[in-house]
C-alpha cells in the first residue's frame, strides 16, 4: 500500500473513532454514518487479521 493511501486509512480511522468517542463522552448520539465506517473497516480489516492487501 502506498504511503499516501496508508496515511489516508489511518487518518480516516482516527477521525471515526474519536468522533464516536467524543460524542459518547458528551452524551450525544453514538451512531456513525455507516458508509464511511464500512469504507474504513474494509481498508483496515486485512491488517487487523495479519494480512496485507
């Protein structure tokens, strides 16, 4: 995976996780938009499973 793509995946994951975390901490609605969540999951899942795309 090119470095620019890896940075984009990590940055997107960080934004999603911290959006949820801050929303939860402040008592907001915890639901995230399913499309970006699915995109981040699809990009990150191979690494979590120990594989490389």
